[in-house]
C-alpha cells in the first residue's frame, strides 16, 4: 500500500528544517502521540550536513478482536531509521518491526520525507510504501497501520510548527 501525506507550513523552509533536525523534536513530539505507549530516540547524529536518526515507537493501540490471538505486544514496537540531508532537504526512512527475526519478512515499510519551498512557506511531503504479507487480513491491517502513521505525522507537523516558531 502506497501513501502520501502533505503538510503546508506558512513558515520558511530553513526554520522548518531547523526543527526537523533538532534533537528536541522527539521530546516535544512524544506528549502529542497519545496513540503511543512510549517513544524514544536511540540515535541523533548530525555530521557533514546529514542527520542520522533512530526513533523507537511502542504503540498503545487497541487490537481488533479478530487479531488478538495473533498480534502480540512485541509486534506493536518498531524502529524508524532515517537519514536527512540538508543539501537535498530530503530523508529516506525505513521501519523495522521489533519482532522475531523469522517474522520480519512479513512487514516492509520505507519512504521519503521531503521539504519543498512553497511561496513564503514550505511543504512537507511524506511518501511511503507499506506491505504486510499476511493472508486474509492484509488490506484491513495495512489501512489500520497507515491510519496510525498519519496520526503520527499530523502530530509531528504540529510539533514542527511550534519548534520552528521558537527558533
């Protein structure tokens, strides 16, 4: 399943970008993620104009009744690894579920995160592809996951607005 999320900002790109690369982003974002049990930052390394970041998420999500016997707590934990370049104003990101190695082959998620100038402001465009290789419930489960992803990016957009106006 492919998805795209666009947020418009009436804030200049350079101010939004400072918020994107700020080590405080995760600290300010976490309280807004009510659908997450925990959010933490494992890595935030900025060198030569490139930010390498690793965030860990643990969802606080109600598992539908039909899936409860198959979905464990560990399946709701994942790692997001991204590399953001100041030169291109773009990141590539990958999601790695924190499940048994043999189960990792059933889930793939990756994409891009771009900032583009728009008049006096900027837009953030998140494009992603998510694939859950499970029979029967695949389409429903993918839609549920993308819905949670959208909630996270909505909260991040609000946090970027707040951080960018403080800079």
